């Protein structure tokens, strides 16, 4: 698998990374733990060197499962996790009781908690998951710098941050990445965030490469979700590409994308991943699944998308897609 660096840092990653959000029980519907562990290990066995998770995924469960999955090859990978996203332990509806909190004391404690859940003594790349607008960004950044000095973290970054927010963070910590949603149906980062990342010699971690399942090619026009699946709301980080008003139209677009993919001997998911990677600012495209066959298919997304095919995809989606995040739209933070 191809390798890329995060901007001008010396941290190198496989271009496809294993996204651990689906491992968060209570967030992506039901799955089998052992199969999820096998899926992550299959990714490693086929060249994936970056594994991404977060404390909030499954409210700690995702990190625990990731720790089990990677324990035999921990030293050989880049382990990424995210913090400063908390939940009310006493509220049974944890999804509704989730909030950003980058209080320095609490953030420092949460780093230690993540280390314990992940069964490791260091994290290669730690990100602030969502901006906490109640305090200066210098506060969480200083916590991360202190954790680097203590040997707990190697590199720092952010996730879902705007240009101004990244500018403020860099005054305290040399962040190397912004992890953002970016896929065929969501172009919002192209206007401001991606150019800023390039200008400041960082790299993009793209999550949702398959539009959180829409670009898997397996959704029917009447797709439904389990109650514990966050996608049931139809909301997609500020756009509604699979809401009731848009799902049928976008499944039709995906069917047309399948035709484009087949011309190259690829599946639509492999086409979607290659589209993300066609942007040189992207260091790694994150793709997660708890199913071994899906992981095996997705890893074949590491291929060079012809520029003419990219233009064909863009024209199709931007002309026929519904609820698409266009470059001129503000990115939600």
C-alpha cells in the first residue's frame, strides 16, 4: 500500500487507515466483537499502518475493543485517538448527554484513561475531537504538549476545527493534522480548511470516506437503521445526504457511480476511496468496518483515479446529488 506523510512531519502512514468508529458499541448498530477484532487485524495484515479511534466511540468501548485488536502489533502501527469529548455517566441516554470539554485537568485524566483502555503506554497521534468554545484553545493544546513531554503522546492534532481555530492551536502546539469529514458527497472542506492545512504544511485525515455507508453500494432506497445507530437521524454533520428527502435520489446517484467504477474493474466503495485519495492534501482516508469481507474490499481502494474520471464523478454528484455539502457551504463546527 502507498505511504504518505502528514505534511512536513516525519510521521508516515498507509494511505488507507482503519477507522474505529463502528467498533463503538451503541453507535453503529449491532456487531460481533470477535469479528470486529478480525476485521482490524485483516486491515493490518494487508498493509494498513494507521488505526484510529476515540474515547467517545461507544463511550469508551471502542477504545477497549481497539486495544484488544492491535495488542499483538501495537509497536508496528500509528495509533490515533481523540479526546475532550465527554459524556454524562449518569444519563442513560449517553448520546444526548455528550458534550465537548477541554478542561485541562479533565483532559489530562482522559489521556491516561485512553492509554489504559488501549492497553498501551503511548499514543502516536492524539487529537482534540471537537472544539470546546468555552475556553481558549491554548489550554487543551498545552495539556497535549505536557503529555508529549511526559512521553505519553508523540504528535498532536485536531478534528473538526475551522481555519481560525487551527491558527490559534498552532500558537501552542505544532499540530500536524485536522481530521475532517470529506467524501464524494461532502466537498465543504475544499473551500477553506484544506487550503489552510496545505499552507501550514499539515495533512488531512479524511473520515467518512464512504459517506458513512452511502457509498458502500449496498443501501436500498428505503434503507433503515437500528435504534442505536447514529445514522438513523438522517443527519450527516450538517448536511442531509441520506435524510428521507434525499436518500432515494442519492442511492440513484450511487447506482450510476457503480457504472463508472465497473469501467475500471472496481467497486463503488473502491472508487470512493480513490476519489478521496486523489486530493494530495489527504494523508490518509479512514474506512471502518466490523466485517472482514468489507475491509478486504475497501483496501483495494488504493489505486490512482484518472483525472477524467474524477471530473465525471464530480459532474454527476454535483448535478444530481441531493443534500450534498458544496465547497461554498460553511463547515459545521
